[in-house]
């Protein structure tokens, strides 16, 4: 019993540490479409740009793909004050016109407490089977949220 108590006392700090668990992952409000088409975010830039407002960070960017036959999704990973926005382009598979394409996107990261955050934006490319083939970090920035 004494050994068990000693072991629990040693492990308690690890169980309560915020660095032992994985980052929280969520899906931010996200809009994407082929650049310069109806419904495409008009403020998209490459590299991405960041705009802040109380409790919120907006990210506008452009993700290039080898063809226009991709679907885009976004995930937000959060660990303390480190935010990682991963915008993933997934190949739809099948036959597609072989022409380079740019997708414009806008992501809204809201519900944030005021303070300084480390924001990383990544572009990931998946094949038609859902396997990540390449990930590129396109922005790393300290962002002050009012």
C-alpha cells in the first residue's frame, strides 16, 4: 500500500500537466473555392494574412494544387497558446484536367481569450486514399488577440 501511494504521488504531477496530452483539435468556420470564382473569399493572399478582432483570428490564404480536382478542409489544433491551422487539399481521384489551380480560403478562429498566441498555418496535400503526401508550413506568426 505504501508503494502504491508513493507511485501515485510521483505520477500525479504528470497526470495534471497540460503538456502530456494531445492538442485539442476542432474544425473552424471555413470557406474555400477556386480563386477568382463566385463564392471564393476575395481577401485571400499568398502567403496567408491574419486579421484580429476581440476573441477572434481570421486567416485568409491561397493554397495551390496541381489540378482543380481537390476538396479543401481545415482543422485547428490547440495546445495552450499555440494554434496550428492545417488546411488540407484532398485529391478527388479520377480523371481531371491537368492545369494548376489556386484555391482561396478564409478561416475564422473564434472563442479565443485575449492574449498572445503563436499561430502556425500549414498546407497539407492528401491523395485520393486520404494519405498525407506533403505538408508545408506557410506562416508562423505571433498574434495578439484583443
